[in-house]
């Protein structure tokens, strides 16, 4: 039985994604499935990672992160769904720790501490909008708004928060965020905000 589905939207981050997969792949087992969705890049070098646990999906056209995420959500069969950005990193006990929480708790959201890849700063008990800060029971996960190209995680979280949800907090760093990478959506949003001032 699949307990955790992990969706990874991919767009032109090959070297960083390979590093992520090198950490993720050894953690996988038959309780986990991964959908790595190539958003119109036709990055066939990723295909070598396709196996019983990882499905590599190549979208014909670039539709944006929301389209890639929704592709993974629609294919997910796990009890919970988690998200990992293709330019970020996870810890070596990411999967094991999340499966342990799933097996011992039945909350709607299971969320974790995360660390900034560059500064080393740790965010405890995170309250940001990033979809990767938590895993979510599949039954409560909405689709992302495909008309929103930047910050689609905000309406996603708002939709989840319309109903009071139970939460379990793992007081441990499991996710490592690659902040302000040039070309990332966060970087692009900050650049646009700066241009509008």
C-alpha cells in the first residue's frame, strides 16, 4: 500500500535535481511513489531514474509549475501527498521520518522544520505558504490554480485552510530550501516586485 506520494515539478534544474534524486532514491520503498513531472523541457536524461518507485512524466508543452503539480496530484495514489521542488534538497531521513509520522498519526497535515540551504537558518514550526512545508492527506488536497504562474502556493494553502484541519508537527529539519536561486519562481517574483516599486 502506498502511503506517501511525492510530486516533483521539474523545469531546467538538471544538476540540482540529480543531487536531489541521489538523496531521495535510496530512501524509496513500496510505501512511496514519486512523480517527477518534466514541464515541457523534454529532459530525457531524467529517464534513467525511472523505476518501480519513480515515474518520469514528460509534458509536451511548458504549462507552468501548477500544471506540473496537478499532473502529479491526479496520478497520486498515496494516503498522503508531499511536494518537493526540483532545485531544493531533503534530508537523508526525509522519507523514513514522514512514514513514521503517517503510521503513528492520522492528522490532515504533517509538517516539518526546514532549513535555508545558503544561510543555514532553520525555520521552526513553519507558517509559510510553501506547499513543501507539509504533507497532506490526499482527500484534502485541492488542485493548483493553473492560471497563476507565481505564488500559486498561496491560494492552495488558503483553500486547505478554509476548513479547520488537524496538524501534527515534526520538530525536525527534513527539507532544505534553495533560497533566491537565480531563475527560480521566488527569485522572479522578487525581481518583479522590485521593478514595480
